[in-house]
């Protein structure tokens, strides 16, 4: 009984380590990420690809209203998995930091700098009494001085840089697929194909309407979102997914 | 909420904060540089020249050996013009912010970024009567900016600030060429500071030259500006 009470205490205060050095609330926040539908990011020499599965719980919901990928500034975007409302807070924080960089230096914010601003912000919620961690992981992708960069920000507030990364439901299987199929020299279209194939590992009824794909290519340095038609073409070529509703 | 933890203020230094000093405090009684500071950009780098005199109201020489150009970045330097206290504080603040930027990101701040930061601080801070020149070299080449007391930031091929500015400009006009070598630019800058030192009571007592290339900043002092002027 005594032991059980102690266990509960480590559960509740996120500023308290368990005797074996774990922060249970941070680990639970990672579970929340695992419950969200998946997002993937792929880096190619020509740019970065962000893709997300907008799984719907009802045919009546407007798929457009499910926000999984967000533009942060013209040259950088974020894909998310986990609590949507938590993600929105971090996305807005990131957007503000991008504009602070413009006000302060008149320069576009670097993808690494942006990620670290966000992860430093996330970290403070793992050490502050009365707060809870963010139940979301972000994939931050963009172009910095002509170089494509891809980062992950997890609920502990640790930044990682990746060549290709999956977060959310089925993360292990999707990541396994990315590890097997990743090609360092792929062009941007190949990166989009890999991202879609990776999402299809977990979602068997992938259709163009329920997938969101955005890119930042090194030439234009612009965040762009693919149209449903463009995604349909990629899916048809790959011969994956169900019928599109169009 | 989203700003409650660590939102950075875009117009203030991260280290320390601006003192609450009223405008005008620096007037009259405090040391002023008077000054002629000249910045010239060339293809190979930037040359900045300044005199060495500090004066009270341009009528009494309070110091004859002031170094009025300081390195603030691996490849940039800033001149002290106007209130000595304001200019020194401005330099310390910019140097700290530039160091912090480089340590965090593993690469130095661009010269345009540094100029923007300097403009923000001049506009929002307690520095008032300062009018420095910023010169530096980065991936995009050589840059010279003048920064005015209200935070105005203007880039040019060459520029002059300080009480001797009109005299020095007279020397530069017609003699500047972007393809000047570093040595030729040093001679031109020395001539401009020399002309101002001869006729402006706020300028004189020799010459300090900062030469900035992609390799860094070198600062040399001369008791007489004519030492650098080729025949």
C-alpha cells in the first residue's frame, strides 16, 4: 500500500523524479503522441516533405478543418502528432519566434534555431510546478541558407535532427519503413512518394482527401501545400490507398 | 500564455536591460567624442578610420588618446561617436549579444543582422546622442552602415559621422572607388580624418585605423594621420 502511494506521487508531480530517474508525466505525454494520427517528414537534397494522415472519426467532418501541418513562416513548416490543441499553442509560439527574428535581425529564422526555441519552451513545462507537459511531438522542416533541415521536438523538450522521421500512431512501423526505403539522393517527388508510402504502412484506407502534404524546396524556399489532385496523382502512381471521393 | 515563459523581446538585449535614463542627461557636462569617423567598403574588406580626441563641447580637449573604434564581432567593428558613456555602453551591449548569438548557433551573426540589432538598440535604449559607423565583412561581402541616434540604419559604400563629417566627406567625394585595395582605402581614410583634424575643433590628436577582412579585425594607432597618407 505504501509503495503504491509513492508510485502515485511520482505520477502526479511532474517536477518529481521517480526513484529510477524517470519523469512519468513526460512519458505519459509521449503516449498521448502515440495516440494521435501519424505525421512524417522526409529530407531530400531538393527540399523537405511534411505529410500527415488526417484521419476522421466521421464522414461528416470537414477534413480541411483538421489541422496537422502548419506554415510557420514562408520558409518553414511544422507537422504534428498528438493533442491538436497543445500543438496549436506551440505552432503559435513558433510563429511569434519567427517574427521576433525578423524584428530583431531582419533575417528569416533558421530551422535549427526555431526548433531549439520551441524545445526550450517545451522543456520549461517539464520543470515548472502546476504545469503539464505538451502532449504533442512536432516535425519542423524548412530551408536554411539553401540547405534543407528536418528536426523533431518531443514532449521532453529534446531537439533531434533527422533525415526522415515519423511521429504518432504506428511510429515504429512507419519509421521502420522509412529506414528501409530512405534514399539520400532522392528528388523532392521521390521524397513525397516515400512519405505517402510510409503513411500507408499504418493507414490502409489512405486517400487523397485525408492526406495533407506540404513541401519547402531549396530553390523557392517557399512552404507549399499540395492540392488534392497532386496527391491523387502521387497515390495513383504508387498504386496505394482507397478511391478518392472526387 | 504563449509569451509567459520565454518570449524574447525583439528590441532589447537578452543580457541585462536598458537603464531608465531620461533623454538629455548626456548633454552638456559629459565627455563627447566630437569626432570624425570614416568607413569605406572595398571588395577586399572594410577600412574604418577615426581621430583620437575627446572634448567637452568641442572647446576643451579632455582626452588626447581615445580609441574610437572597437571590435564587436569576429569580422565587424563599431565607432564611438557622441556621448562617450552612451557609446561605450552601446558597444558592450552589442558585443555581448553578438557573442551570445555565435555561441548558441555556431556561426556569427550576419552584418545586416548586427546592423538591425544596433538600430533597434539605438531606437529603444538609453544611449541617445550616439551616431556610430558599423563596418563588417560576411558571406555577402563588405558592408558599411551608419546608425543614427533615432535608430536609423543606412548602408552605403562609404560614410562619415561626427563633428568633422563635412570636411571628411569633401575628401572622400570623387576619390572613392569600390575597387580600391585595402592599402589605398587606408590612405583615403587617413586623408579624410587628417582634413577634419586640421579644421574641426572636435577632431584631432592622431589616427586609429581598423581594417576588417574575412580573416578578422586589425586595429592600428598612429600619432599623426599623415603617416598613412601616401605622397
